[in-house]
C-alpha cells in the first residue's frame, strides 16, 4: 500500500476516472469553477457528449472529509433525469444533477492528496453509479437512474471498479505525485498478484453481514423488545462464524440496513453483482 500511494494522487485518479468515462461513453467533463457550490472544496462539471457537445448532466464531485459530513462514499442526485415535463418547463429540467461523495483526507492540493488503492477503486465504484444516473434515458423519473431492481443496482458500479485495475489504465494515468514517473510494471504485477490475498477472509466478513441482514428482516417478531447484541451473538453461533474474523459492519452501525429501505434485506447485492460481472 505504501508503495502504491505515491502513484495514486487524487488528480491522477480523477484523470483516469474521466478518461475511462470518456472512452466508454463518449463523455467530456468541463469544470465550471465559475458556478458557486455549497462548499469551496466541491467541484462542478458539465458532462457533454464528445461528438455533439450536447449537455448530458451536471456532475458534482465532493471528495474531502470535513466536519459534520456523512461518513463513507455514495452517489446521490439533486435532480433525476426525466422527459415528463410540463409544456411550460425549461428543457434544463430534464438534465440530471448527479453527485459523487467521498471522505478523503485533504492534502495541500489534489496532486498531493494521496489515495489508497481501495480509495481509488471506490472512486471508480461511485462513478459507476453516477453513470447510471447521468446516462439515464427514461420518460419518468420514477423509472430513471438507479430506480431499478436491487439485484441490479450494484452492477454498473461493480463493473466500473474493474477498469481502474487494468494495466493499460494504470500505465497511462498512475504517475508519481513528485516525479511524474509512471507506475513501474513490476508494481502493477505485484498488485495483480495480491488480488486474491485474504479473499477468504473478505468473503466471510461480507457474507456474514448479508446473512445477518436477512435474519434481522425475516426472523424478528417484535423489534420493540429486540436485544440487538444478543440477537447478533445467537446468529453468529448459528451460522458458525469462525473465530478471529469479525463482521465488516456490526448491527448497531450497519448504515446500509437502517439509513434507508433500499438495502434492507438486500445487502447481498454487492456479492450478487460480482456473480453478474464474472
């Protein structure tokens, strides 16, 4: 990780992100620093078609940690794509406004903000969701963007993650933040060799959370009297949780389950998306 970080500055990863997006979907990202945003660190981009220069979306990139900001990484929308407009509505109302949000520790500049490999993949993951919102082409906003079956919602993001790990992308965009030198081929190979490292651990810590999620939504009769920690203990015993491995998300802070209903009894979809993209 310490060897990789100098090659994964926020500026480099963002260039890779927009470069891949441009090649896959024919999009250009035009920074609009003249448009005010809700925080000085937030960047706003016009997203336009390369071939026609048509406006596709507005993309808000909110990357840095700050006080009172929600933790984690997520995609959100300030306006969903729609074609269901009143005759008096402006055409701009059909253009989606999509946001990707991260919580990176800010350096002195984007060039000096160094990301871990996982952070870089997270940027690509969230951009997969952003593509889902920005490239939506539905008549009704209720059916637009990420308003799809939960079994599918993580597939675009999961697919987008894979692009960052491609040697061609790393060789083109991963540059040392001080010297500008491209990432060495040997380091890319070490990264490739490490892909399966601790996969057994990662699979168990994730799967146990998915199973706990289903149990919480299907095996509890009275939530008012639920002893959450006791329920967790019994479920882990029932499932045969190996000693030495802990849940990725303990129930008291399992935000995917309780922040909204979207992932309730549906946390498994991240693993299912890996099946779909295999």
